[in-house]
C-alpha cells in the first residue's frame, strides 16, 4: 500500500470521467487484491495491483466502471451498457439494457438479440465461402441465407414460409396459417388442415389421422399404435419390440380419465383411480414401490435406492441416488443434499424459496479442503466463501439469489444496490471495506491499513508510520514524510536524516 503523500494530486482536478474509466490497459490476469487505492469520489476510484496496474476503476459511484479479472475484462455504464472481453479468446459480449439488446462475437460468429423476439446470426464456416446468416423477428419473420441449400429459407407468418430447425421441429412450413401447416420431425411429416384440428401424419412406416380433440389414430409399423378419443380423456397406446425377428407387445397404456388409467411394460406397472389422486407404481429399474393417497399430498415410496415419505404440506423426506431432500411446512423450509461430479457434497437450505437461501459445498474425502458457501438473505444480504480463504459480503443484494450463475447481471446491475461490500483474504492477510459506493473505503494488509473518505480525508498506517491527509495532500502530516502544505513538503524524519 504505497504512501499517499507522494501520489499524483493532479488527478484530483481531472473531470474527464469517461477517460478515467476506459483508459487503463487490459493487462494480464489480475488478483482481486488491492495493493493501492486512489479515491477521488465521486470522480474516479481506482484500485491497483502489485504491478501498479489499474484493475478496477469506478466513476460517479458505480455508474462508470472498468475491471480486469483473471479470465476477462468488463467495462461500461450501469445500468445501460456493459462490454465483456475474454483474455484468452476472441470472444466479446456487448449488453445494452440487458436482456433487451445483446451482441456476442467471435472471429467466425456474431449473434444479436433484441427486445427478446429479434435475433440475427452470422456464421463464417470457412474463410473462403459465403457466411451463413439468419434473421428472426419472432413469430412474424424468418430469413436465412448461405452457401448451402439448407441455409436458404424465408418465412412470413401467417402468409407463407418454410423454416428449418426452429419451432421445436426439424422443419416447419405453412400457407395461409392456420389453413395449411406442415411440421416435420425426423422423417415423419404432420399436416394440419387447419391447425390444430385436422391432422394427417405420413412417414416411411407411419400413418395417422386425427380430428382433434374428438378422436385420432397413428400407427408406426412394428413400433407403436396410438388411439385417443375426447383427448386427453380416453387413450390407448401400445408399443412393440422385435426379438429374433418376432414382433411382440412391449408396453401398454390405457386411460379413461379421470376414473382409471394403467401402464404395463417389463420394467413398470402403474395403476391410477380417480386420476391423479389414488394409485400405485411398481418399478423394476430402478426397483421401488410407490403408493399414492390423494396425490400429491400423500406419497409413500420404498425401494433399494428410492425412498419417499410425503405428508404434504407438513413434512416430506425423499432419497434418490446422489440426492436427499427434506421439506417442512411447505413451502417454508427445504433442505437438499446432492453429490456432484462424483464426490462433492452440496447442501442447500431454503426458507420460502428465496427469502433465505444457503448453499454449502465440500469434499467429504478431503475435509481439510474447506467448505465453499453462498448465502442470501433477500433482499438485504449476500455472503460468498470460496473455501480457499476468500470471503465477500454485500448489502443490499436483491438480484443474486435469482440469477446465481448470470455473470452479466452480477456485473451490470448488482453493484447498483451494493451500498456496502467487504472482502477478506486470509492467506494474504487482506481486508477491504466499501461503504456508500466507495465514498468510504478501508483497506488493510497485515499491519498496514488505509482509510479514505473520498478525496477529503485519508488516514493511513504504513510500516509503523501513521499519516493524515486532507484534500489529497493539500494538507498532510506523516511521521516519516513530514508535513505538506499545498503539496509542498517540509520537516519530517527523512529530512532530518538527510541533513
């Protein structure tokens, strides 16, 4: 933590906020630790690493910002714009009023998304060929161009069009929708004339006809036969399997809802009365027996790897491979234990889903590795512990619990609510406190510490010497450096030693 008495006081008069945010070079992957801090709040608040590179800068509180991290660099103007650039790849993302307008780019690929309904993609498969382009304004306009025949399509809904690999099918086509529509899945085409009432299915081994929801029948040779009436109340479905050239019945489902339904196959037997309230299931793979009394409130399941004891909403306990879950007075209290990636044990505790949300992760085989933890007390508080000696805290935190894996929201919106943040790194003996969007900052490393109130006041202890500074050194006193008035030094131990 360098001496404040010799820092460039001319920065205090700099008013070019955008330059202050965007002028620092990206640099290499940086530590989160702050070696030096310059606080000119509400102007630039800049944090430097051990190599004296600016790794985090904010202007006007959290509004203008730029931060260099281990994998990427982010910069922008909250809450309007954010740019994210990755160090070890050509990937870049731009986010304007996220999630309304986004752009993600690589050397051979660009994708735009706008207003949650518009999409544009450009993919350069080969350097020497025309790029593939796709434009969508859902659900009205679909357009594709490219060097290959399958890249070229046009659809204007509801007039006419043909669109491949969208709308949950391999191909969709329509003319004067809903009067004529064709949906293709694999080699089976379903024709609607009109949609969704009259359906005809055609494929190499498939034939079917339906007048939905009155009745329908579809047959796939040697595979299945489906029949229904008054969908979904009455249905009959049979599946077949082939063994040594002989086709035999494999599974049979039949229902006359809500009175009765059943399903039978070699691995499963299921019966329901007054569906879905009463019934039982017997399974061979995995092996268990389940009995339902007024589902979903009372469910009892017993098996070698499956166990459920549910008396909702009062109490529920269930076990499955790699997961144990408990509910008490649903939806008030929930606890779940899961095993991830083979060995890691994750414990998740919730109260009213998100009001209290806590996740712990540890390796039972290696207790010395520590426990990683993430806790949210919505909307007031969030806590992070990476199990490697670093912890972080934040007040207020209304978004983190809803978007735990969305880094864009964490970078773009979360700091706007963070009136208090703290960081503690045990290995480096480092502590950091920020209050009122860094108007007040406190940094401590081992026995040295630094406290700043914007550019007005700075208190510091460094290498056993204490110092006080007003207005970034306009008036200051340091036992080692001596006094400064109008940034002009005089007195002090160093001057006496030199004499």
